[in-house]
C-alpha cells in the first residue's frame, strides 16, 4: 500500500511541476504582451479575473485590484496542474506499455481541448482587448512545453516505434 501512495504522490508532484511549466509559459507570453502594450504586468490576470468575478465586459473599465489577480492565478494554476497530472499519468502508463502513448495523447487532448473551449467562451467579452489568437497560441505553447517536460524529465519513455524500428531492434 505504501508503494502505491508513493507512486501517486510522485505522479501528483510531476503533474503539478508540469503545470508550473505551462503556467510560467502562459504568464511569460502575457507579461510580454502587457509590457509591449505599455500596461501593468497584472493587466491580463486582473482582466480575466474581473471577467470571472464581476462579469466585466470591457477592458476599458478595468481597475487592477488584488482579488481578481489572485483568484484567476489560483484557478489557472489548478487547471494547469490538472492537465500536468493527466500528462504525467499518461507518461506513467506509456512507461508500462508503449501503446499507451496514443491513449495518453488522447487523454491529454481530451482534457486540454474542453478546457481551452471553456476559457475561450468565458473570456469572450474581453478578447477584443487582446491580440487575436493569443490565448490559443500561449496555451498551445504551454501544452507543448508541458509535454516535453513530462516526456524528457527522466529520460524518454518508451516511445512508439515505427514498423522499421521494430525490425531493427
């Protein structure tokens, strides 16, 4: 029993670390965007947090306060931690059985795509205040880097082989 809880704890840690990679990636994209536009580095999390908490409909009326920034940041960390956990779990399955890589990719996309759709829907009222596609682009970059982290953190897992590679091995 102790071994399985250690395995779960390791997966949880690896997943939240991968989520941290995704969070830093997205944060860096939006901090860079905000600085380039001459805005506060807290503009985007305050904007998104205000949409979630107060139903803000326009960035023109935004007041940057701590509560929306903290709430949005916490929700974002939890969501990315969940995605990271799914990715770490899929990696653990693939280590046991190489064919699970395909299942893992499906699980990750099955979690990522609905979360992306929900974020796009919730933030639709203020997306005109951001460059088109920035949410999708930064999320895709985060997903790729999270996958790289989970895949290569402890060395490549058993990646699926092509038919030619199977004959050589």
